[in-house]
C-alpha cells in the first residue's frame, strides 16, 4: 500500500531505525481494510483507501501518543466511505 519511504514521510520519521516495525504495519494495512470494509484491490488503491491507510498507520505507530479519539473518528468516517465505495 505504501513504500517504506512513503510511510516514513507519513509518520514524519527520519532514519531507518524503525523500518522493520513500520514495514510490518504497512503489510497489515490491506488485510485490515479488507476485514473492516470488504475493500480489496490488486494494487491501485482509491484516494479514500490511501487516506484511511495514512490515518491508520499514524494511529498504529504512535498509539497512545496520538490524539486517538479524534483520529479514530476520522478513521471511522473513512472506513464507512470505503465500504460505500466498494458497493458502487
């Protein structure tokens, strides 16, 4: 879904110290989107899926340090939109 460079940019991280952790989160995103919304793709992600992925990656990586309530509301709305997009 994202390259490691894109993920580091999303997370605003310099350096490669946490690449293995970030790569594991990136790898989990497509299955997470599928299990929460039914959304699956062969590689071309919609803008809604990419935006949801960015927020989810941020929340997973920063966890309790993020403003989780606000971020979760945004994620919930994006996942609903992604579910609706899948039905079109």
